C-alpha cells in the first residue's frame, strides 16, 4: 500500500468538512426531482410534455459531459491538487443556475427552462464529480472508504432534510404559498453552496496524485465500461438510482391523490423518509463490515422492494402507517450511494494494477453518469404516464392505476433485479487486499528506481492526506 493513500482513520471533523458541500448540492437535487417539475407544470404553467422533455434531454446531454470532464480531472495537476480547484470553479456556475431556476416567475417559457437547466447541470457535474473522485483518494482501506462515503451520504441526506423543512415552515409558520416555498429552497442553496465549498477546500488536504502515465479520455472511458465488474456495479447503481428517482418524482402525486394527504402532510412524510435515510447512512458501512459491501447492497435492495409493494396496501389518510412505511423505505436509501462509490474506489485500485494508469476521474464520471441517467429516466416517467392516460389535474381510474404501478411496482421490480445482479460481485475485501499488496510492491520498486528525483514541493505530504489543509 502506498504512502500516498494511507489507510489512516480520518477525524470526524475532517470528514464533516469534506462532506459539507453535499448539504446544498443535495438540497438542490431533491427539489430538482420532486418539486421543480411539479412547480413548472402547476405553478408556472408549462405543459407536462415540455417539462418532462426538458429535464430528460438536458440531463442526457449532460451525461456526455462526464467522460470528458473525468478525463480532464485525471490529467489535472495543479498546486492545489486534481480535484479541489474544480470544486472552486464549479460552485459559482451551479449557484447562478440554481438562482435562475428557483426564482423563475410565471410567464417564463420553455427556452428559459432549457437554458438554465443546462447551466445548472454543468455546474452540478463539476462539483459532484470533483468531490466524489476526491473522496476515493482519501484512503485505500476497504472499510475506511465506506466510512468516507458514509459521511458523504449523511451530508446529502442532511441537505435533503433541511430543504424539506422549508415548505412546512414557509406555509405553516410564515403563511406563505407554494411559490414562496420553492424560492426559499433556492435561497438556501445559493447562500450555503459557496460557504461549504470553501470550507471543504480550505480544510481538507488532497493526497499527491501519482505520476501521470498513459491517456485518460473517451477511449479509456469506453474500455472501463467494458470491464465486467464495472458493468455489474453500474447497472446496479443505475437501477438503485432509477427506483427511488421514480418514486421521488411521483411522491407528491401518489400521496396526495391516491393516499389523500395534502401538500403539507405529504411534505412531512417525505421529511420522515429522509430522516430514516440519515439513520441508514451509518448502518450500511457497518453491515458491509460484517457481510461485505456487495451483500449489504443485496439486503438493502430486497428491503426496498418489499416496502415499495407494501405502500400500495397502506390505508389512505393514515399518518401513523404512512410514517412507519416511510421509515422502512428510507433506511435502504443510503445503501447504494455509500456502497457503490466505495466499491468503485476498489475498482480503481484493480484498474491501476492492470493498466498502470490512475483513472479515478473517469471511474467516477461513469458513476455520476449512471446517477444522472437514472434520475433523467425518472423524470421522464411523466411522459410515460401521459401516454398511459394520467392527467396531473384530473383523477381517472386509468390514470390512478398507472400512477400506482409506476410509483410502487416498477421501483420494487428494479430493486429485485439489483439484488440478483450483486449476488456474484467478485471484488471483495480479500481480493482487494491482494491487489493493494501488489500495488504497494510495484510502487516501492518504482520509488527505489527514481530515488534521485526529489518530490515536488507542490504536493501535499502523503502521510497527511486526511489532515487539515494548510
């Protein structure tokens, strides 16, 4: 194991600072899926097809950006590192796009939505991909990687919880309306994002990047996609993003129309869901320590599938049953984000052993792309529902049946597919330990062969990779 990736245990403060930007980023991501499509349809007057098409197509185009940017990350060698400089570049882009989308007023057209979605997603890609790839190099230890991404996911859920508290507060305490709630979410993100990015960049060091050998571009991106372990992991990640993405997109429609809750009550239920997800964030690394990461993901997928089906049979208007159901549904929510990213870091070691090239940026570009594809397809559910006879303003038996099937049954089926995919995942703790033993031996031999080359003083000392930034 190389010094540059020491498995030392990071302090809680260090990981909290690293994860802090997830709070505003997640606070944007949730309304982007749950609130903004419904807001642009019902409050700003755009059609179901226009909104569904814009969110789908812009996000699909944005996915093409990820391999290009991932390769650029792997080639970046700056005094601050590979990843931290890009966090500083992406934050203002994301902030401006967020302001424009959340502060839109009635009368905006489809071009406005298309343009500002494009700006927002560009900034989102830079910030999220830089941060997740940065997390992969903070430790090479099998269990510590799950802990790092456990903090990362915990901050994501905290951001979701905080932004979910805003609508009940705005409407219940301040007596505002739905538009005021959406704008309050926007201000929360716009104010908090620059602060948290600066905190992370100025507090947490980035380990020195290995010497750059070989190319990292589109050709290498496609070769990574051909790896069986990458394909298995990405397919599982795609489905585990798509399943809650579909449910999240239809959450307000399902609980208001089918289960008889008003917007405030539905918002409280969604808050309960993410409180349970926060509780689940440390649960999955602990279970992974006992079972292995891939088996822990299988457990989460099966539990999620069972609970989604149970939602169909929940009595309408029962707040107690609704809360219980959403606690059980929320616990598995954090499993895939934590475990998949930790497993992708393991694949990074496997790839570096085989090819000799560090492709961390490209690997996390792949992960980011699958998440975006999952949520793009989730928003596109509006288009499918329209074809199936669903009307967002008028309840019909045909439309309600389509809504129930898409909210509950389809995500449950996806969860079961994930469980089947991950049962035979090959890269476990034993295999990773052997890979890292071989990497350490090779790195030591390379270091002995180049002792005459003094290390650049622009690099952070490798034995302090997880400590505070200077």
